[in-house]
C-alpha cells in the first residue's frame, strides 16, 4: 500500500514545530467500528491530545507568533478505506487540531516517520516504540490516563537511568540479568532523547514555575542518587530543568507512576524485573 | 566507572516474610508488579523480560521494598536547615528562591531537627544488616519534599556531604506529597509544615511537625531513642476529651471506671508497633540488653491511678515499651532532658515548646481535642 496522506486545513508551518506522530489506534477505539456515521469512540490515550492542545493554546497566548508548538500528526497502520475516512471525520468531530494523517502499511511506518521529520513518535505499543528508536526516531510510550476527563497538565516523564547511566555501565547490565535486546533498546532510546529533551526544555521555559500546562518529570529507578544528580545536570546542559524528580533505588515503580499519571513516558526498556535489585552506581 | 560487582539476591517467597509494617493497615506484600503501568495496552505479546538467575547477595547494600520496611518519609526542611532559603521563598517568591538555590548548589545545608533521628535509624540498620543480611525489615528513609527538582542537585550534594544513606526521594515540584506517601507505604512522615502533617494524619499516616531546638543537646550515637506521649499520640484522645470538657475529677472517675476497657489507638500506635517488631529481632539474637532501639512513654498520667489503664492497653496490644514515665502532671522537660530522645512525640504544642526550649528534639502530632483547646501556660495538672 502506498502511503496515503490527507491534509486538513489545520496544517501549520512545520519549521521549528515539535512534530509529534501519534498512532491512530491510541486516539480512537478502532475495534468497535460502526458502519453508520457516528464518530469513533475515544481511545486509550485520547486525553493526551487535549493536554497537548492546552499547551499550544497557552503558548500562543504568550506569543501569537510562537513557532515552537506541538504539531500532532496521526499515523494509521494497515487501515481499511472506510476506517480512514472515519478517522478523518472523527478528528473533526472532536475538534482535534491535527495537521496531517498518514496511512501506511506496518512495514512502512518507520520510513513514514523519518520522511516527515517526526521529532517524536508516541504509541502505547512498546514494540512500535522500540522499532522507531532503533531507526533513530525519538519515540516514547504514550500512557493511558486513569481519569480521562480531568486534564490539568501535560506530563512528560524522562528516565534518569537512561540519561544518567554511562555507556560502559550499560554494557555491564547483562550481569544483572537484562537481555541483549533490552540493552539494545536502552541504547537506542539513549541515542534519541537529547533532541527531544532540548525542545521540551525550551517549551517549558515559556511558562513559569507555577501554573504551567506542561510538567516535566525525571524518574530514576535503578540508579543511585548520584546517577539521578548526573541526569539532572545532563538535562540542564541540554536546556531542560525538570520540575519533579523521583529516585526509587529499586522500589517498584508502579505505585509512583500511578500517582504521577504521566502522558509521555521515556521508557528505558528495563522492566519486568523480579526480586530485589542492587543499586546501580557509577562511582568507582 | 564500573559497576559495583554486587550479586543479585535470590528471589524470596513473599509469604515467608512476616507481615508488612505499614501503619495504614495495607497488607499487600507482592514482589512482582502484576499490571505494569502503561502495560497491557495494544496487542498482547509474550513477556520479554528475562528469568532472573538466582544468586546470593554478599555484602551488597540493597534497598528494601517499601511495604516490607519501616518507611520514614522526611521533608528537606526537617532533615536540613533551610531557614535562609525559606526566607527567600517567602519574601521574594518561587522564581527567586529557585535561582538562589541553584546559585548555592555546592553549599551543603546544615543538619536540621530530624538529622540525628535519621542518623540513628542508619545505625540501627547497620546492626540489623549484620544480624539479618537478607532481611528487608529495615528502616527505609525517603526524602519527600515539595521542592522543585531544581533544588535536587543541592539536596543530593548535601546528602553526599553528610554521608547519609538516602537513595530514595520524591521532589514533587509543588504538588501535594500525600499521594506519594501512600505509594511509599509510609510508616511515619516528618515535616515542618503543619498542614501537610494534618493531611497525612487524616489519611491514616502517622505524622508529626518537627521543630529545631534552640540549643542542641547531645544524643546517643549507638542507640535510637524514641519517646511518646500517651493520650492522643499512642492512644486516642477520648480521655483528653473528658478532661477538657469536665475537668480533672471527672477524668479520674472515668479512668477508674474504665480501667479494664482498652483505650482506642492513636496515630502513632502503628509506629511504636513497627519499632517493637524490630526490637524483637534484636532480642531473638540475644541483644536484649544492648538493643539499639529504646522506647519511652512520657505521660502526665499517674502511675497509681490513671496510668494503669494505659499500661493495660499497651499490654493488650502486645506492645512492650522499655520505660514508662508517669509524671502525674509534673513538667516533662527535665525528664526528657535526661532521656535525650532522638524524637519525642506530643499532641500538645505547650509540651513540645517546653521540650524544645530545653534542647529536646520534639515533634507535634496535631491530633485530637487538644488542637481546639490549647493548654494554658502556667497551669499544672496531675493526671
């Protein structure tokens, strides 16, 4: 199938926009598709779009000519013809400001991302995320929100292990039971994160400490406090001063993540670990 | 820059551990995260995580799972002295405050009121690790602050400077830390902010507001000493209510009549229980006499009369307290000065202030009727 492109009137000047590609499956529920003209039901991560649009609104409020905004494009893999138009209509129905829609085959989606200079690809599907990362496209997990209605801030979560652990330590991760695939994914993510962090950092600076529609968070799960400090300083060097920081030292991350409720989660791929982990340090 | 060659601990059956020590009654002790956050969406795939190879840990420091440990959450304002910075925040606002912190990033903070307590907890941990190297029943200290992460580097530098064993923290960037207290299965929360402490108490988490003593008396470096007031701290405030509403005689009458009825539990009962469990671990290995944890009851009740009900209640709860001091209304200050606890919990600000004046590290538990009817200074009641 050739890549299909539909552009709506919402297309903005790409330039310095943060082009964010999101999977259709996450925004709309494509499983229960009616043949009538009713719009698609909201998907698992629909609220993300609202949060992003709220950020854009505030950015424009500060500066009507703001170029650094989120530009959301929707990516549909292996979609049938009737679904395509349903997606297009549903987006309009919900008032989503989506610039472009790309429909392609499963095998093409990474190339489609690259061709459109996507600065970030978001999906709830881990395999898709890693596929993009391996090809050098910055990608992160899109998380389902517990409460789809209440949307105060767009929360972007960075992994302190990803940013703070050095390359030589990463290779040694296999001693801790991590697979070669996981280590590969880790390295791929580490390679892509800087540009995205810098863009988010710049965007975050447009707002003050309080009442920001965008909240940046760092979470270190395996690394020691020094790894966390390194991550904080590294991010600062890239132009991002995070708002919140958590250091877990091996504690289960689910309870903390559930309290934070992030939208975007930079996954380091080191999950599903059972048992007690020793602390990872960088010091000699 | 190489990894510490610490070997991984053998996975243990969670049911083999004794019941977890959470004060909020939560009894989940699962080792595995059944539903990963952000998992389970999209097409189902077989789990790609590796099977852990079971190896024994030797001499490595590992950090316990929160639900298995006695988790103490401390805020940065009680662990360290941050008066100067606090002033900048109050007078010039948050942006200036953050700028100030970043400019002074390499200057460590001085120790605050909770510092000796935290050091003592670490001493106990060291002893516990010697005796039970594989156990997760330890003190787990978490720094919980609603500071912005910009202050993070300074806090970490300070922790490094003082050589503290704190690897876990939450900097919530202005949002309420209460949700995180629950996520950490917090057994005790210490803060400088009375409002946050009250919020925590309302959620069933033992909590107290700490104050910096003007003069600092030396406390033990080998033994953790924790002192508790009785009513409205270990016990409920029911007797306190009778006293405030109907006076001393009615109080005595009530206590006599109800001598064999157990008092209801107060907000710090769970914490005393947690301490008792750890004490028993030392006793089990023959360390009763030199146990590094010692607990005290310092109450205005009288030994001969109203104190009996308190003792019976503690006994019925299966709680041993090492020393019970019935002051029969005498001032608590001098007694506390002799005990030199690392922390003393009282529900009445009057007592807390008195203790702090004499150099005792005291913490206010804003619970019960005493908050509505503060004690008038100068009156002395024998209970």
